[in-house]
C-alpha cells in the first residue's frame, strides 16, 4: 500500500436499545482524521445481530472488497464486525480470495 490507504468504516448496532450507530461512525471518523486518513465509504448495519451470517451492509462491504474498492476496514470494536467464531474464521478465507 503506497501513501494513504483507502479506508472504509463499518458500524453495526444489534438492537433498538443499543447506542446510535452514528456514535460509532463518528468515533471511527475521528480516529481516521487523527491519522490523516480519508474515508472512501461507510457501511452501517442497524438492528442486525453480529451472529447473523447475512447483513446487508456487510454483504456490500465484502462485494466491494472483491472489487478492491478499499485497503482497510476500520471498526469501533471487532465484535461489531464479526461476533461469531464462524464470522471471524471466515476472514482469512476472504482475505486470500481477494488477493488472487
């Protein structure tokens, strides 16, 4: 990766009682700004469990990863991205598929 990475943000809240997804997104944006990174896009899943295999915005993120639209995914906490062991275990496979 040369220069600044192409960064995207992923946020997820699983219930209506949980914090506003904008709070997560704002924290991630501030993190990126402190490093001088510009966000290429934001992916936000609302009221969707992290244990679910299918999430609309995560599905879009994965499709964009295959299209090489970004270099780095930034999340507030890893459990926002993959809560289940299956989800976490599938990331290396996804990474190897994208490298081809």
